[in-house]
C-alpha cells in the first residue's frame, strides 16, 4: 500500500517549472532513492511533499489523505519528518535539547520527551555528544543530529535530504548502518543522495529527476542500465 | 551552589531594603527598578527567548496604564483593578497585532512593533473623548507612603521572573527557543510557529500591561507621551534586556537595576555634579554644555547600547564569566 503518492505534481517559480508533472508512489517499508543532477528539482520536490511549498498543480497524498498545501508542522504530527540538506541545528542548544524540542510532538511531559530524545540520540550514536552545543558539532555529527531530531518525532515517513554529503568513509558506513536500522524499525524512507554507491546499495527503488521531470523509475539494477539515466546523470560521472 | 543562592539573597535584601533605607528618593528609584524587572522579563521572553524583537513594548505598557486610569475616571473603580484588566487589554491589543504581523520575520516584525507603538500613541492623543488626549489622566494615589507600592512592585517582579522561569522549563520554552534558532527547522519539528509566537507575545504583553497599570497607580498621572514613549519605554525595555543579558533568566533584573541608575545619572547630570562643576568654572560654554548633557540621556542610551554590544554582547549576566575574568586579571597584573 502506498504511504506517499505524488499525482502530477508541479511547482512553478515564475516561468520556471522546478518540478514538472512528477508522479510516483512510495510504499510502506520501502527505501526509495531520489536522484538527479544538480538543479534537477529534488529539494524543491521535498519542499512540496513536506509542505514548505504547496504544489502549483497536481496533488500529494500521504497515507491516503490529500496533503497538498498543508503546513509542515501539521504533516509532522501526521507522521512525516525530514532533514535539511543545509543542516539547520538549533545552534545555541545542546544536542540533547535539540532532540527534546522535537520529541515534544509525541510527549506530554518533559520527562517523556527526554526519554524519546535519549533513545534517538543513542540510535544515531550521538549520545556521548548530548551536552555539546550543536553549533560546536562537526558536520558529520550535525547531519546525524538532523536524523535524530527527525526520528524523535516518531515518523512513519522520513525524508532525508543528502544526509551523506560531506561525510568521510567511516562516517559514511556509520550512516548507512543507521539508515538500515531505521528501515528495520518499519519507517519508510525517501532519500535524496548524490553518492551513487550508497544510493545503489540501500535503495529498494530509485526515482530519477532531470530538469524537474521524472525520467526514470525502477530498481537500482534497472536504473543503472537505463540509457536515459546514464546520459543525464551517470554519464557525467563516467567522464570525470 | 553559590550561584543558586544569589536570587534568594537578592530577594531577602530587597525585602528589607525599604525598612533600612528610609529615603523616599531611593525607595522611588527601587520601585522603578522593580517595575522595569517586570517589563524587561516580558521583553526578554518574546525577544530574547523567542527571537521576535519588539520595538513597541510601550504599546502594551501604555494600554495597561490607560486601562487603569480609565477604570477610575470612566467607571469609578479602583485603579488597582488595572493590574488585572490592564494585562487583559494589552493582550487584546497583542492578539490581532501578532496574528497579522507574525507573518513577518526578523527585522520586518521589529518594524511592525515600532509602528504599533506609534499608532497607539496617536490613538491616545487623538481620541480625546476616551483618553482626554494630551491632558492626560490624573488620579489620586491610594497611599501616601512608598512602602505599599514598593512591596506590590516587588511581588510583581517576582511573579514575572517565576512566570518566565516556569514557561521556559516547559514545552513552551523549548518551542520558543526552537523558533528563535531556526523557524524552518521548528516547523519541520511539528511546531506551529505562528501559534507559539502568539503565545509568547501574549504572555509578554500581559506582563507589560500589568507594569503599565502599576505605573498609573504609583505615579498618579499619565499622558500619551509618557506611557507610549518610544525612547523612555520601548527602547528602555530593549536596553534593560540587552545590558542585562538577552535570553538569560536574571538578565532583565540586573539590566533594570543598571539602566534605572544610568537613566537617573543622566537625568540629574551625575547627581548634580556636572552643573556644579560647570558653575564653578564660570564659563558660559561649559554651563550650556552641562545642560546639554543633562538633557541628552537618550544619546547616552545609544552610546551604552554600542558599548554593550561591542564588549558585552551577551549582557552583564550572559558575560558574567568574562567580566570576572577581566577583573581578576587586572588584579593579578596590578598586584
């Protein structure tokens, strides 16, 4: 059954269609990768799904309900969480307080919020850094803090926007492990990623965007051998 | 341990203060300090903790003051009812204002609060049938002694500090800080930013309105230029917050103390020292210069803000460790 469904979603900025007629579904329990060259409209699409933008045309459905135009905070309550490509830590709060603040969505008391937060921090291997101000964390940990904060809202669907960018190899493996564990918890994931090795190894299915339009959809194997995709995306990588 | 005891020691000192210091003048200054603790704490909640900087606290202060005054002149009630209704009318002003203007972010919101300040002052000036315009409102004070006013002010100051503390320890506190740090992140964390900014503003407006009603009761006279004053109320509130320490629990309390002292220092020309010196010198230029300085307390405020931002960006309370380190170093060097 589909948890997220886009039906010919369009987002125009003036005369530019940043997202043009994109339709696809994400099923419960899946990891779906969203890839495409720079400027393909991936983050814009996230903003449309997440409610920061409302679609110019077309609709977005979450768990069977039409959510086009709903605000992010309402979608968060409904079970959709996201991370940001350009991380947005609450700078002058410690890692723990960052996550407590987001855990309040599912907690009535401060103690319960802290319980959820501690669990999320342990899950993302940040528990030892809980008292560090988030502006003092290195980028790898800030990326994981974004994930911890999203997890603390106990989502059904998690939107990850380039959570692997800028990580060193050991951090990369750590993060892949975390994504796998998130999937085991039964959380559905839609992930934007540039790192081809990562996206090919963790995704169940991949959707490819180019110039705001969906040019391909399929299993990692199918995508890897799709000539359109190779030309638009992987071709560049081979040349380099 | 010592730090935790400081507020209680301060409270104890404040409780016995008017019994020890009998001077009306100093009791008057302390009443003003305590009133500014209330206003400063309120400003700190919306600006310091929630990050929505307000340049228009006088709008709520004046509304509270006028409510208290009008209860006497129009309804014949006691002005003390203003402590309750002043808070409520301030909230009634804050709600539609916040509902519309919280769509604006950062500096744009600050400008809107500035406009609210000016609008309220003009209304109070022009709507003569209700407010008596520039004539202002004169009421008979309840007490001849300063003591009752002092203890009522102290109670209100303590209540506002406790209110802010309780709010900041709850879910609301986390939400206010999240909004201050990053509004988009807060939205994606399930926080209805518009709603929680409103809550923060409403609490701040209520406290500021109560302070305004207290002012009416204590001073016995208000007019639009006094209680809707941009520099004497709105800017002063910001200074109390910045000098004391933005986003710190006791910053406004310390800031209130410093700012009332500074204001008084300017108003009296260094407690009359400047004019005495000027007269002693006999030079016309110096005498007129001394008069200028005495009148230029607003400029003095401006200089103080610059100095505070340059050297103590987190205020006296926020930068306390820095201050003690500097003082200690000097002692070591000097010794």
